[in-house]
C-alpha cells in the first residue's frame, strides 16, 4: 500500500486541474499579423475555435461591435489604463456605433497576441463566462498598442435582449 502525503495529494490535484483547464483551449495558429492588423477571419477563427472546444456555438462577426471595441482599446492604450469605463460606458460606446442589443465586454492588457489574450480570459471566470456565453451571438474585437509597446485588448459580445429575460 502506498502512502500519500498531504503535499503529494495537493500537487496531484493541482496537476489534474491544470490539465483539465488546458484541454478546453485549442492550440491556435500563430499569425503574422500584429494585434492591430488581425483580419476579421483570423479573429473569428481564434474565438470560434475556443468556443467550439468548449461546446459553444460559433459567433458571427459584427463591425459595429468591433468599432466600439476599437474605441475602448485605443482609449485604454492612450491612458495606459485597463478599465471597462474610462469616462465612456460600454453602453455609450456601442450605442454610438448604432448597435442595439445586450452586450458584454472582455478587456485585457499586456498580451502580445490574440491567443495570449484569449488564454487570459479563459483563466478568469467572469471573462470566460462572457467568451463562452450562449446568450451572445456575435462579437467584435480590437487591440491598440501604447508607445512603449504594451497591447490593450477589447472584445465586445452582443445579442438579443430577449435572451436575457427569465421565463415567466
């Protein structure tokens, strides 16, 4: 009979948990694009690969949401501050682009590429929830870089308000 110490059981449990987490994030192809020049196709491939690996349906790409995300990424980069609200709320940003619908936002900083930003979001329960939500059906994503080279990311997911209504 093998005796396990408490420490070895904790190490084994942590390794198992990490292995389970890593299986939900597919290996994403490297892109020659910079974060700010990623094509809609590259972005859709990366986001929908993660959604598919986690049993979520694909999202479509929405330019209005991309424009709102670009506004936020540029604002964060210009102020070198990670925030959902730098004087302009998410609702104000999406409304300014003409988007009407329910929205959720993921922001990130410091990731050099989209796979890194996605990994960061998947490691955060709130961001993961937005990224894998079945209530959203479309999204837009953008990145902006500071003069010192720090990259800020914004992804805005959107969909119908009715998806959020509770059944009577």
